[in-house]
């Protein structure tokens, strides 16, 4: 026959253990967040820096390309002026030797002009490409900066609150553990540290909810009576009946 007093006491103890388990999970998550949150912030900051560098490099390259374009345009104009001067001199040539020398000069200038014009066209195309890239890079930078800065603020707030939140959770844990008998706490702590994850699990499909080891009908009956804290013979976790007879 079930003892109502024992059943109520054990139900209270199980309730406290389940609350404790949730608190321990929260504390664990808070401790882990102290490791991964800084990494997340570093990745967000690095993404901003990379976008800024990409934009700054494009701006610098554009400035250099425009300077080069202006220089090439000046060079071409100077060469064209020299070409016009040499062509004018052709009118006053008197000997074949002078003619041959001037023709060589003209050919050299024409080749130089052709090379400079080719380089100028390539530079103009580069300027056009960089101008388009800068617009794209600027939009991307502004988007990344806005999104990541907001995320960094949120993550920093979480980091700043970890200490206070963890402290409050530990205080709550202390209040709960003080109401749980030492022998039960000893089992709880041993299983939690040894197995990891949940130390208190519900019966599922008439088996341990953690290791799925089948339970005997007698064991299930005793768990349902809740007159004592019972553990799984296979994994050692504490078992409770959650009111659902899962088949």
C-alpha cells in the first residue's frame, strides 16, 4: 500500500531535483557562453575590418588609377606635340641622312603614343571598374557595420550580465540544495558529473529515458509509487514517472 506521506515527500524532492537540473543547465550554458561569446564578437569585428579594408583599398586604388590616367593623358599630349613638331620638320629636310633620322624619331614617337594610349585605355577601364566596386563595397560596409555593431552590442550586454546572472543562479541553487537530503544530492552530483547531461530523467516507453534500458514491471511500479528516489540499474540516473504511460 502506498504511503501518502512518503509519496508527497518524494514528489517534492523530485520537483526540487528537476528545478536544480534546470538551474545547473543554465549555469553550464552561462559558463560555456563565456568561451564562445568572445569568439563570436571577434568574428563580427573581423568582418567589419575586412569590409573596411576592402573599401579603403578600392578607394586608394581608384585614387592611384586616376593619377595614372592624368599622367598618361599628359604624356600622350606631349608625345603628340613632339610628333607634330617632327612632322613639321619634314618640310625643311635637305639630306637623306636627316630624313632617315627624322623618320626613325617619328616612328619611335608613334610607337610610344600607341603604347601610352593602350595603357591609358586599360587605366580608364580600371577606373570605371573601381568606381563601381567602391559603390558596392560602401553599401556592403554600411550594411555589415550596422548589423554587426548591433550584434556586438547585444553580445557585450550578454557578457556583462553573465556574472550577475550566474551569481543569481548559484544563489538559487544553494537554496534548493539546502532542502534536498545529502544522500540524494550525493547521487545527483555523482551522476551529473560522471554521465553529463540530465541526472534526473523520466521513464519513457517503460525504459530509462536516458540510456533506454528496459525496466522491470516491479521497478516501474515502485517508481510510480514515488516512495523513494530510484535509479536506473544501467546508467545510475534518477528516474521519475511523469504521468504518461508511453507504450
